[in-house]
C-alpha cells in the first residue's frame, strides 16, 4: 500500500514536471517570464481583444512573434507610466467597466454572459481594459507631447489631396525671383530653382546665375495669373519655390509665402480630420522610435 502511494506521488510530480517542460518559455524581460501558454491564450482570444481594445489589438492577423512583442510593449508601457506616477489601479478599471455596462445597458450577469460567448474570462477582460487604459495614458501623456502638427502641414496636405479639384480657387502671397534667360543657355532650367534654395540658406547665388531680381506679389488671385504660373503654383506647397517658368526673356520661380483658399469652407470642414490623420501618422513613427530607445533599458531575450 505504501509503495502504491509513493509511486502515485512520484508519478504526479513527474507529470507536473513534464507540464512545465511542455509550457515553453518564449521570452524573458528583466525578471518577467512569458510562457507559450500565455501567448497561445492571447492568440486564441485575439478576436475578442480586438473588439474590446481595437487601438491596441489592431488586426485579426497578428503572428505569434508580433503578439509576443505586443505583450512586451504593454509591460514596458506599464513600467514607464508607473515610473511617472501614472498607475491604473483595480478601482479605476472597475469604474471603467461599470461605465461601459451603463452605456450598453448591461448588468454584471449579462456582461459575464457576453464575455462567455466571446470565449473570454472576466479576469482576462479586466486586464484587457487595464491595458487599454494604460495605452491611452501612454499616447496622451508620453507620445502626445512629442507630436506637433502645424497649420502649414495641414494646408499642404489639403492642397496635395485636392490639387486637381477645379472648384478650388486660391489667393497667393509670393516673391517672384527671376534672372535673364540668357544666363540659362546650355543649362537645365531646374538648376535655377536649386540655386534659389541654396541662396535662401547661404545668401550666395550659385550655378553661374547673376542679376537676380526679386519682387513681392501680394494677394494675387489664381484666376488672374498666366496659365503656366498658375500650373506651377498649384503643385507647390507653402514655403517652397515653384518649378521654373520661362516668361519672355526671363526665367522665373515663385516663392510661395502663403496659399489661401478663396472660399475656405472646404478646408475648415476637413481640417480636424486631417489633423487627426497627421497626428496618428506622426505618433506611429515616434512610438516606434520611442520603443527602440526604451528597449535599451531592458534585458530582453526572445525564443520566437
């Protein structure tokens, strides 16, 4: 009898040991160990996670290495926020869940039933909400202050998207730079534009050009311009020189100081959306660079 009990204990211990061996370690980040079973569970519940936290889980097609990297990122974000005094505690998460229940007209039992239909436990849902709240804090408190979207960037993006829209009419404030055409004999006229860009930086006009004339042109309407000038201006954003235009015996390039819509309603209607798109685009680039730098403060070992 004692032999049977002892054999059963040894068998149980051996079974536990085998289970641990089978649950492969896929990453170690400082003292935090990530197991294959954790990763598999995130992968299985990915559809629900995307529905609950779409800004963090952005796609249903995320590979295991990408999911692992996302798990590591959420930990790095939590550490960074904690270091700056931003901690999303259990009470804050529970409060957010109650707000969601009220918004959707659910009670706790109906929420649990909904989670069960999605294959997610309440504990998992709780942590997904915490991660979402932390990610929101991360983007607003850490990344957000690093992102700037200028009025000129908004205008330039709007003009680029609507450059072929014939219904738009502009008023320009320009500086007309020109040199005699004879100075371009045997040269590519685009060199004149490059010479002006260098002149703007150094104060010296290169490429053999001289006799430069500069004349301000204020508040000119597009419909009152030569068609070649209008075409050059339509493809040039604020703060840039137009392609060269030959008029009579002189070569011209116009520096666009400002480019304003005569009727700005179209711009005002899309400005907020454009600003959000540009902000998100810049945020993605800055976020990637931020993680690349932050990872240098961690010991990270991955087997995937």
